[in-house]
C-alpha cells in the first residue's frame, strides 16, 4: 500500500474517530481497533495510536489526529532505505 493511500485512510479514520469516537462506551473499542489498524499499517510506530485509550471519555483524543500524524511521520521512510542502490562493479 502506498504512503499516499495510507495517509488518505488515516485521514478518513481520524474523521470517524472525531465523530463516531464520541459515542459513550464505543469510543474505547473504536480506539483499540484504530490502534490495531495503525500497527498493521506502520508497524512499531503504529503503537503510538494506543495513547488514545488513556482518555476513557473520548473527548480529548478526538481532537488529535493521531493516525494522520503517524502517516505523515512515516511518509517516504521505505523509499529512503531503498534510495541508495548498491554500486555495481565497474
């Protein structure tokens, strides 16, 4: 999945978190699901998304676009690693 696709998905999920994440009782389940999705998309950096579980009211974390911030911080990381091809003999 491309970085751009992950960013668009992150924005959509953060908007859902801002809206659906306000439903009492549902916000903790939704934040846990978003944490799992973040780990699946970005690996270890995705664990940062689980901070939203620290707010059981769901009111504060709705204003922090966590997945979008993770997506932005990870954009191009894979390309930088492969941007330096090994020199061939010559």
